[in-house]
C-alpha cells in the first residue's frame, strides 16, 4: 500500500508512519516550534515553546543558546543574576523561614542588577532585629548573597 503526496511521489507506508511519529515526539500538545534570531550575531535558531510566546521571548531563548561570544556572555550574566535573585528569595522572601519585608527584598533585587551592571561592588542592609543582609560581588564575577543574624540577649530581671 502506498500513499501519494502532493508532489506525486510515492512514500512507503512505513516511512510515513515514521514521519508522523517523529512529528508527534517533537510537538507535544500545547507546544509549537518557532524560529528566532540571536540578538547579537543574528543567527537563526528553532526553539520549541509553549503556545503564545511572543517573538521577543523566542529571540531571547535563541540568543541564550547561541554560541557566539556576545551571546555566551549575555547568557552567563543572566544566569548569575537569576541565581543571586533566587538565593535572595530563598533566604529573605515570603517563602523563607523568617521572611523580611518585601520592600527590602526588592532593594536587594535592585542591588543585584546594579552589581551586574558594575555600578557597585556590594551592599549591606541593616534589616533590624539583628538581621543583616548582604549582596556582594565575588571573584570570577559571581554574586554572593548572605544573611546573618545576631542573637541579642536581653536581661529583664
Ligand atoms: Zn549569536
């Protein structure tokens, strides 16, 4: 049994089945294949995205995967920032064991951006109640996030 394609070429049934399976594997439901371009060198690439991604998001994903120098630097920088911010969330935000005010957490997020932009080296925040928050640049460009807490003993006898 053979099926005809539009071009009139006969494709063996088993090849057709293989092609269909291939497609099924690549495109699970809700996922689509989109083409984007590296922001730095312009090289195109295909990413599989969830439905509804805009071109900017697709370009961003392609850029982060591109192997050109600029894109690699950009991807590393982005990863550094994300790592530092998720560490801040872990240590200080509402999901932390002892959360601090979100407005202070936001200052720390801004500090991470400023450090990555080389606008400053670090910041230490006196949160109060003996809690100190520190964000600072380390050797090899990484960004360190620290939380320290001084146990103050009060005597009320
Ligand atoms: Zn590139």
